């Protein structure tokens, strides 16, 4: 009798040990899968940021080589905005249909190859045409990688978005430094683009199989269930646009303002954007912790005030030191706004519009409005700069940051 009980207990013990081992193995496999996905998504954000940073650093050289005005460069940047708007709609729909993982993977290759079109520019019409293609590839990758980041946050039940956007800023900082050094050494734009294209495609090839399964965020939405764009995404996007105008203006006009208005050297003229990117990295690395401690609304309000007061003060003081201070304050203040709004858009789609709007489409809606500010706002500042001077035109982002700070609480607190 005792032997039978002992044998039964041993069987139960073995069963429990097997269950514990199975759960442990499953958990470890999941953690490894999430870790691999974090590496892949991080690489995508770094690639996107470094491309933007290196591109911004050479805008004065595009202007110099083609001999065009600020207004002409502003028009060329509008062409990027057109390409971005085309890419946003495609990215949202395709990510919902095929999953964000393959869209991220293939759009990264396309982004690298698009640089080979931008590099050998010989005239202004060709510049505008290649900028449209570049904008399409840039926005497609941007939406897809943010949508995949939301998938990882949901599956792992952890906040990652602010850190991922910090990696974008790391890439922008690195790209800005590379572009500034190459500009100082009189390396042609074409050779810079070839170099970056090779690095982008190589990095993407290495992480190509590390993304999460595409099945995790495929959303087949029937026509009857699909609804028009909810106003909540429009409001979230407008808040993002206020921040995005400041981000875009810092990249598009920082180097030109330093070089043309305050007679900075080619490398010194890249320092405002480099400082802006460094501040963005620091702010975003702290973003998830700050949001958990103080809440996203207070964080956005404080950031808007810091950006507004710091940027306007730097412009009023003037000089290279004033510009660097203003760009530094703008980077700190605006750093966490966009990543939190993207995460919020994905959560709203999942919790309030499940089966009606895919999270990737929600991100595309918010991105579309924010990108509109990011790319249309700075060219408009170029036109305004030709009238009142670029230094005073840059006061517009400071005013918008203040409006964002004052309106974020009533907008985001509304039910």
C-alpha cells in the first residue's frame, strides 16, 4: 500500500517537474524571441535616424551645388512631404494586410536603394523627383517599424517605444556627425549616399529573420466593419504635428541658420542639430520612466514649455551659442512627445476600435498628420525666412510648442 502511494507521489512529482520545465522552456523561448525582435526593431530605428541625420547635414551642400535659394530648397522639401504622404497610406494598408514585419524588412532595403537616386543629382527638377521617392521609402519604413514596435510592446507587456525612438535619435546623431565630417572633408554627396546605402542594406540583411511573426498583426477588416477616420486620431496627430514641426525645423534649418546667418564653418554648422539629437536621445531614454512616474500629459506639457522658452531664448540671444542652446532645449522638450502619441494611437485602435481599424492604420493616421508638420512646416519656414529672415521665422516652432503645452491636458484628458 505504501509502495503504491510512493509510486503515485513520484509520478505526480515527475509530472509537476515536467510542467515547470515546459513553462520555463516556453518562457525562455519567448524572452529570446522578444530580445531578437528588440534588436531588429532597434536596427530599423537606427537606420531611419541615421539616414535622416546624414541627409539633413548635407542640405546646405544641396543648396550650394545647385545654386538655389531657401525657397527652392523649401519646395524640394515639399516634394519629400508629397512622397511621405503617398508612402503613409500604402504602409498602413500593407502592414495591416501582410503584417508589419515584412513591410519593415523590404522598405528598409528600398530606403537604402533610394539614396542611390538622391546622390548623383545634377539639376533641380531631378532633385525634386528623387526626393519624392526618398520620402515614400522613408515614411513606409517609419510606419511599419513603429507598428511592429507596438506589436512587441503588446506581446511582451512592456514599454519600449520611447527607447526605440531614442535609438532613432542615436542614428540621427551619428548620421549628423558623419554628414558633417564628410562635408568638412569635401566628400561628395553621391559618395556619402553610396556608403550609407551599403551600410543600410547590410544591417537589414543581418536582422532580417529576427522580427516577430507577421501573423501577430495581420488585420483583415471587412468593408462593413471599416469606419471613417475617428476624430480622436486627428486630435492626437495635431498634437504630434506641433512637436514634429519643431523636430523638422531643427534638422532642415539649423545648419543653414548657423552657416548663413552666423558665418559658421561647415562642421560647426552641424553642431545645433547634433546637440538637438543628443538631447533627444537623453530625453527618450528617460521617457518611459518619466511617463510612469508623472504621467504622459504632464510630461508633454513640461516638454512643450521647455522647448518653447529655450528655443525662443536662444534665437533672441543669437550667435552660435544661442542657436546651440535653443536647439538643445528643443531636443529635450520635444523628445518624448511623438513616441508616446504613437503608442497611444495603437492602444486606442486595439481597445476602442478593435476589428474596425488596425493599429498600423492608426499609427499611419497619426503619422500622416505629424509628418505633415514635420515636412510641410519647415519648407513653409523657408518661404517665411526669405521674407522676415530665417532667425525670426524659427520663432514659429517655439510658439507651436507653447500651444501644444497649453492644449495637451484638455485634449488628452477628454473622454
